[in-house]
C-alpha cells in the first residue's frame, strides 16, 4: 500500500502559519534548537530549564502541531 503524502506547498504554509502563531519565546527557541539538531540535554542547558519543563513544552508543541494538521512521524 502506497503512503499518501501531504502536499509540500500546503504543508509548508501550515508550518509557517504555526510558527507565526507561537506566542511563547521559550517554545519558539525550543523549535529553533530542535531544528538545529540540539539534543534534549543541550536544550535544557542552553535555556536553563529542567527536563520536566522541556517535556511539558514538547507536549504543548506536539498538541499544537497536531491541531494545525501537521502529521508527526510515528502517527
């Protein structure tokens, strides 16, 4: 069975809209650092946050991505 892929142009627009909608500076930085290939421990050190707080931020980002219609690997 062939996997259906999201339209590249539409997906790009969804991601751009999502990024514009981020109000939290910390969430925006977490997204930027992940896109820059930082690991969880490095992000915690860089932003001076605890792993529990990073876990909460990641859950929030995941929820918002799903609400925006962006499929996440493994789903």
